[in-house]
């Protein structure tokens, strides 16, 4: 075998494990879901193979699905915004601290060692009717009746922020950590105050990290079903809950497939628009 | 343009003292170099003048005004960093214009001043490009343009040439000096490279371990080193233990083993008193001659060539004279001496300097 042929083969050998995993675990199941979405559910339980548009018609025309899709996107957007506002200062603090960066990052990763479900459920013990916060407020006499703080949209957002904040902090941290601190010093020496230097230099240079963190938070937030299940009320279902409901509860695989594909397409389109207009490529160019 | 005065400044980081009490006066328009090995406190001094670090003790005056409590953005300084520190997301013109936006410069004037600065650094056509599209040397020129366009009171240069490769560094050295001469701004230059310091400075401050070893013109620190450290740091020197036998009006008599009596001019050995002393002999002042050569007016000793380090134009020898190994850097006339050759090592007493002994 010639050297060229060997060199041409090498990348494929290295890629083979990842490519087979993606094909078997992602691409093949996705094809199954697409095929399934055109089948019909029969009353007897066995699904009818074929090419039927019924599921898609229901998913696309029923107002119920549309409203929940919109509220899902809204909740994800608010969560992302809150994560950005809370995460940026934290990431800045970690990136600019001397010496103990590793410990701070480790602390940031610490919650991942506890199951996401457990972390979500912990809010019930804090915000519940007999939870820590109510007990405290009753104890010091601020309120006489326990407050109903759980099972609404706000607690869903709270739970999502709790879950997604580390992703935002890590992404922003990575981009801030890569910015030469001399740049801020240079801006200061040229007459910019610390705040002006931040706005003119550090913030624009950290936008790629902020954008990446934002995208991750938004997509993960829009696809979640555990948080609204545990912390939301009956009216706070998000779109993934509908998929869960259709497939697990009603055993309606064809409809569930159509709904999940709908969410996939909507998020895919949003990601593409995001990429196009936030111009991440443009920002990367500036970073050289 | 302003003078800079450091009045007994000290910088401590925890229990570590980076700069021991240091006083310096930098007259208006001077090109002053802080020279020393890494960790000697030269950059710490520069950063204190810049306002990037606060002195633990002492006062810093710029143009007669105490600036200890003046934040960096109000000090009106131009700083050029070792890694250029250009803003990667801004065009070259925006980089240069950055400082003007924070001064009361009318918008209509900004473009003209930016262009004038780019002309001064001889890169008139790159305003529309981004820093990453320029070579290292060009980026360094832009960093300089950005620092001087604001007409700073003091220009601070933090090892601005050390990231460049050797040839470019020498070009930039000449260029930097030309620009500094032209605008006449008081300049503090930090470097560990003795040839940069000697070539560019009006005055050199040699530092070691947080202390000033010597302040003087390049010729003074080179020819009349005030300490063994300075003698060794600026060029290669042979330090020979000797004994002062007599201090005359014109010369100090040093008795050097193997070589014998050496009358060192008194202005090059001002501190030497009768007793133990050291003779500083620059490697390029130690001449190797054929074994039987005459050397009128020179002090000589027989020696053997031990190592030959050929460098094209010059050659560096390590020779043994008696029990001492000495270094000699000579121009090559014909062929260099081969290893093992018996030679005569010779030098003129007036090329030497004397330091007090231990």
C-alpha cells in the first residue's frame, strides 16, 4: 500500500469509533422515529405501518400543541437570559481570580455529581408548604399561613436555572480565560475606566463564549421534561412532557414521534438562525 | 512630556520583597532603560510607574505631581506590552484611535491623528486591516503608534522587542530609537537584553534582585561597572582576584596572579583601596597572540587554548593561564588558534576596571 493511501485512510480509522456510535445510537434511531411518525396507531395496540399524514396534521394544527411549544420556547429564553446575567459575573470572577481557579471550577462541577432529579426535587424541601423557607418565615412571624411557592412557571424557571447555570459559567469562563489580561491594562492606560475597558474590550471578546453558553442553555432548557414534571403545576407542561405523555402514558408512538420531530426541527431552525445572525464565525475571525 | 521620580519606593508581595527601596530620577525627554535578569524587579518598577501596581512604600511623581493615588486611566501614559496587546476585534485604525476617544479630541481630528501616527511608524496603509493580518513586527509598530498617538507624558515599554526574531529585533531597535528621538518623549524601557540597553538608552539602570546595582550612561556601565554583577551581566568579563599594592594619582596598582602588575586608571577603579581587589577584564579586551609575539605596552601571560567557539566574524576562546580559565573574544585574523595551541594572552591596563575585593 502506498504512503498516500495509508495517510488517506488514517483519519477514517481514527474517526471510526465515533462515527459508528453516532450512526448506531443517533442516526438509525432518528430514521426509525421519522418512519414511525407516518404510521397510525390502532385501537388494538399494534401500530399500522404505512404512509399516513394524520399525526403530522394533528401536531401541526392543534392549538394546544402550538401554545405549549410557544410557552416552552419562552421559558427556555427566560432561563437563558437569567443564566447569562447570573453566570457572566461568576465566570468573570473565576477567570480573574489568582491561583484558586481549579478549586472554583471544581466547586462549579460539584453539583453534577448529584443526580439532576435529586437536585430538582431538593427545591420541594426548600419551597414546599412545610419546606425550609416557609418554616423560617413562619418561625420569625413574617407570615401566618404558609405560602404556595411551588408548582408554577417561576419554579420551573428556577429549577432550569439551577440545572443550566454551570453550563453557562463554564462556556463564558473558557472564553474569558483566553483573553489576555494585558488588553484590559492597555485599554486602561489609554484612558478607559475599568467599566469602559470591560464594555469595549472584554465583553465583545467574550461574546463567543456567551453565545455558546446561551445556545446550550436554550436547547437543553427547551428539551427538558423532568423540571416541569417535578416543579411545574398541571398548566406548566413543556413540549417534551407532551412527547413523554404520548409515548409513555398513551403508548401512542406515532404521534409521539411526530411531536418530537417537530421540536427537533423547530430547535434546529432556531440554532441555524442564531448562528447566522449572532455571527459566531465573524466573532471567531476577530479572535484570530 | 514629563520627568519621572521614584522616591524610595518599595514593593512587597506578601513576605516577598520584589523591589527594595529604590530612588530614581528620570529627567524630561530621557530614554532610560531598566536592565536586569528576570525577577530583578524591573517590570515591577515599570508597572508601578504605570499604575498597574501600587507601591507598598514611597512616592512616584510624574511631572512633579504625586501619582500614587491617580488611577491608571488618568495618568496619561503610553504603554507598549511585550505581546503587543492589540485589540483583536478592532481594526488597526480603531486600535490607534482608542485612546483618542477618551480625550477631548474632536471627531474630525481623530482620523488625521491616527494617520499621522501610522505614518510615523511607517505603516501608512494598514488602517483598515485587523491585527491578526499583520506580522509580529508590524503589530509591534501599531502598538507603538497606539501608545504615542495620545501624546503621553511618559512612554513605558515592557520588553517590546523580545517577542520578535533576531533580525527584526535589530531593525525595530533602530526604528524605536528614531521615533523616540523624533517625538522626544520621556521613555522607560524594560529589557533583559544588554545589547538593546546599550544601543538605545541615554541612561541605564542595572538591577538585580530588587536592587539598583548601577545607574549611568551606556559607556559608564559598560566600561566602569560598579559591581561584579554589572561586569558580568553586560558582556562577558573575566574577574580576577588581585591585590592592590598602591593607589597613585593616575593609576591604581593591582597585582594580578600570572599576569603581574597592572596599573588600572584611577577613574576606572575609584573604590579600590590597598588590600584585596578584583580586576575586571572584558573578554573582547583579552587578546590572544602567537606564543613568541611582542606586545609592547600590554600585560601578558602564557596560556593554552582549551576551547574554540567559532562564530564567523569573531571567535570565543576559553584559555588557561596558570590555574585560571579565562574567556577571550577576538576578531579573526586569518585562522583562529586551534585547540591546544600555546599562546600569549595580552591586554592593555587602561582597558581594565578595578573593584574592591571581598
